[in-house]
């Protein structure tokens, strides 16, 4: 069984490899009548695009999206929305004769399937996340009442952003990389989204973010700090997560996501010295997709 789809009512399916001809996605279950064009998708893709500064991968990909279906005269039609992005700066030769790389999915992918695409990680590459961002742009249209914003709050253990440029320069000079933590806040989420047992909103947010490449930890609200508190401390000032019993409370939902250092060090190819930088819009997209999905689930059950 192959799992390339995400969501319940609003479903995102992605396809493509890092150095194949193109990557793409299908968003199914989007309500009809929403204003959608390629410019809107491009706005969010630009924030994830490589080659925009010395802090990210040098790969030069314009990430120009094409909407192939599901939109008529500028509005969603209720049918599957298919989108694609061409890979224009692929260099598969960079990966010739490379052994399975430690910390990557190379060895585990081959163990599972008996074959792997060595070109930049193939399907396991973070290149796939561009289509998550495209899907997240559609999801935002489903939840106009909600504001989803993420930012990098820590890099390499340092919270002072004025030091980050120098840290990246030093890591690149040493053929090394840095981890980071992204914090995402979803505000104005109405109370009542989610479910009390098998579709807990916080559980699905955690799973969605944990499924992003290089993510090794997710916290909701107080997260692990709650395990060090007294009950009186945790409840004081409504400091819960914005989700109680798996259902949104109406308070802001805070999600923190830990990205490991990029494993592609001391090898060929073009890589991010800190993958968490371009992970920011990906976290936003996954949070938006979960919230949009649960809005539709809530409406389906409760009207």
C-alpha cells in the first residue's frame, strides 16, 4: 500500500521526484466558488523557493505553478484541482555513484522497495514539499476566517536572529549544517473543530507536521514543558494549547516544529545549510490543510 494522499474531506495527493521532469499535486474536496488563480498559489510558493539567498540551496527553480483543472473562470468548480511545477534546474549527475547517505531515506527506501531513485533523494526529497505549499494555498481559501503564521524562532540552538547569518556562513565553510525550530500560530480558529477520540485536532496537526521532511519533533501549546508543570500552572491564564479534548477552544493554537540539521554534508549536490528556513511555509501549509479539513468535517457533521 502506497501512501501519497493526506486529509479526509479536503484531500491532497502529491506526485513526482526531485530530479524528474516535474512535481505535482491534486487537491480534492475543495468547495466550489472560491476565487483561485496561479498568482495566489505563486505568492506562497515564493517563500519556499530555493536559490533566493545564500542561506538556502543554490538550486535555481522558479517554481512556476500551472493549474491544470478544477478552476473555471477564476473560481473553483468543486472538481479535483490539479497543479504542476516543472523541474528546470535538475542535475541528476550530481548524485552519480553516491552510496546510500546516512540520515537520509536512501537506505530505508531501498530496503522497503528494493529500488531507489538516487537523484537528490527522489520521492523522499524535500522538493516534494513545494506541492504541499501549493495545496496549503488552496486550503487557506477554505478558512478565510483563520490566520496561520509561522516563523523561525531558533537556529542551531540560538534564538538571537542577529547571529544566524554568521552561523550559516560558518556551517557552510565547515561543510556542516544546522537544525532549527519553527513556531506556527493559528489564530481565530472557531471553537468546535476536531473530534474527541480518533480525529483529535492536535493529534492531526502533530501528524501533519511530523510528516514534513527532516522534522523530528512537534509540540502543541506548552508541549513538553507541560510535563514539568503543576496543574495549577498549566491552567493559569488559559495556557492550554488552543485544543482541549481534541477539539479547538477558540484560543490561538501554537505548534512548534523541530527540524534536524540537513544530512547532506560533505557530499556533492546543492543543499540547504538549515532546512528549517524553507520549512516555515511548509509548516504553515500543513497546519492550514489540517484546519481546512476539520472545518469541512465539522460542517459535515454539525452543519
